[in-house]
């Protein structure tokens, strides 16, 4: 067993990365072979979400052996574009403005069985803050009992916040703070899950009544770009509505620049085998806006076809008007049935759509895993912070 002050967090070498990914495959392989898991990794590494150092593997190792293949645990980070609205220094809502910032997604926390129970993963996650966060948003002094701070890594140290999706409950990651003995780590965000079990409903006989455009990969990408601008506008609107309370800060990831395609690309190894092959990855209301402008009603999705699990159409991003939502969902349900899906799932569906969703056969499900949590860097309390557009498009995983 190593003393924690003798350890540090390092960017993985190519050899360490392969070993870390093989360890991740043992944990979350979904019946994929090790070769298939590494093949998917290589594919994701070529996607926009991962290029130019945006995806990085990290390992916890002794300071005197940073390239050892016998590292103690590992994790993965994704560097992402995001936007925040901070509290106005003048307390005047007219002075509120959005800022483009860097946020990080954290995933793939793996400790080999032989190393568990020694606090290594907790320490790794505590050190991670000191690598990805903006230095001026961290405590002024690195804890002496942890030894020297982890070495600075080019391209990092600019994070305004980080997020992860926990499968081990709230307590563990909450305890991974920036200082010893603190509980200022990742805080679980409000979350909900709505599921349509297509086995339990009578097959749709009435399609949607409005006119819809089906979106291929190129078209849905254009909607994500437009949606990124609208999310910034949403943040300002939300921040102004919260200005009278103590919840002053709003942040969101932007679905552009490859972020929203990650859940889609990650599942490609499975959905590309679907017969007949699907051509649609989203839907949008026709002619809802002037020519040349993408409208405000659309949905995008991926297909999760993992062995031993229901075939699921997973809505990754949804933007709709209340009067359009029912018709949109009727179209999505019909499409899911036509291609043999067994369920439809959506995260954090807006409260204004909840009753309509139930009318269409959806049920609220309490999930015990994949629970979203965030770490806000700065003096503000997590209770002052709101995560907007916390949907599947911004999820990350190993």
C-alpha cells in the first residue's frame, strides 16, 4: 500500500492508455470483446468530441514511476465548450451576460480489484480538480499532506466546472473535494427519467397530424449548431428569472462541436448492425420558421442496442413548444415501433411536457445509476448553481 503523498496524477502514456482501456472493458464492456472495446475507442478518438487532446486518459501512480504499467487507478476526461451566466455584480438583471467557458466531463473511473479499499480512486479524483480547474478558482495552497501538486499539463487548468454520471451514489464523489476532509466534490444535480415501454402500449394506429422532417446525421448536426445559440439565450432568460432567489448561476454544455454526437457514435458498433438500417437520427417540424432558419421544435436520438437490455431509442436532445410536443412524440413513438425498438427514454423532460408524456403512455422511472453530478469551481456554493439542458446529449462515459 502506498502513502497518498507519494502518488500523483499523470496523463497516460499510449501503453498505459491501452491497459486502462482494457481494465475499463472488464467493467463496462457490455459483452463486447476487448478487441471490440478498443476498436470503439479508436473510432471515438477520431470523432470531433475527442480530437486535439479533448479526450485524455489519466493514471494515478507513484511520483517516482509515472510511466509504470502497474498504476493504481485511472479515469478519463473530455474537454468541452460550455456557457455560464454568473450573478451580476450590480444586482441588476440587465447586466447579466453569458460567458463561453470550458467544462469537463469525467468518466471511466476504474480501480483494479487488487487496489481497491485503499482510497486511491478518491485521491485520484481529488487531484483531478487541481489539473482541470482554473488555478484562480482553487484554494490558494495545495494540501501539504498530499505532497507536491500534480504536474501541470498543457491544455488543461481552465475549467469552470466539471460533471460526471455516478453509478455509486452521491456520497463517494461528494467526498472527493479539493482539500482533505472536505465534502465539496461533485454534487448530484436534479434529475428525472421518463420511459415509454412499447411492449405495454397498443401499437400506434394514428400517426402525427402535423408535418415533420426526418433528419439524417448531417441535418441533425445543423440543428445542434442552431440549438447551441438558443441554449445561450435560454441561460440568460433562466438567470433573470432566478435573480430574485439565491440560485444565481446557470451553466450548460453546448451540443455543437461534436458533443451531441458522442452518444450516437459510441453506440454505433451496435446500431450499425440493425436490419433494416435506420436513416433517421432526429425529427423537426417543417416550415416552423422563415426560410433558411432552423426551427425551435426538434428532437435527436441514438439507438442503444446493448446485449441483454431493451432495444431503446434514447432521446438525446429535445426542444419543443408545448403545443407541438404531443405531435412530436407521436411521430417518435411510431418511428421507434417501426424499427423494432422496445422502449423510448428521455432524461429531465421539462415539467410542461410531463402530463402529455403520461397521456401518451410514459412512466417516470427512478434510476439508481448514471446519476448526474457537477463540481462548480469558485467561491459560490453548489446550491447557487443550476445546470440547464442536462440531457443525454452531454452525457459522457468510458
